[in-house]
């Protein structure tokens, strides 16, 4: 009898987790969609996934901003996130068959800038099951 209650509570906990995760993903997606007109957000859509890149300005005058990349499934479920520093980059392509995202980094000619960018590249190799390829 205790085992059936344990199983029921475990199943209920798992269901509540997935429902709350789905609702929070949908809220995040809708919040990003509301800001679609601003220059600080970019949307890249394929038949399977939606990639959103959002730039957040620095909170202090001496800091640098960050770009946050969100990967959503077609049903708006959040699959993964990663954060980048403030440097010019552009999404070149999203290949859903090979599960890869190609990113072009611009203005990589300064040595100090290169060290900064390399530190972010080392942190961001994958987002969910998608490999990030830098060009």
C-alpha cells in the first residue's frame, strides 16, 4: 500500500515538473516575442527549431553586455540556452539534420578581442543537442 502511494506521488511530481517547465518555456517565448520589434533581438527559424538571440545591455556603465541564445522546439518548449559576450556575431545557418548551428564572428583582428572571444567560444560548444560551429 505504501508502494502505490509512492508511485502515485512520484508520477504526480514528474507530471507537475513537465507542466511547470512547459508553462515557463511558453512564458519566456512570449516575453521574447513581445520584444520582436527591438533591435536587440533576432529570430532564426527552421522547420524543427527556433533560435532566438537576445542582447542585454550592461547594467553598469563600465561593464559589457551579453547575448543570450535560446533554442526552442516548434511547440515553444525551451531546449537550451547559452550566453555570449558583447562581440559582433551572426547566425549563418541552422542545420537540423546534422544538428549544428554555424556562427560567423566578425572583427576578429584585434588580439585583445580575440582572447575575449576565444574564452566565450570555449564555454559554448553545444546548445542542447546542437553543436555550435564558429567561422
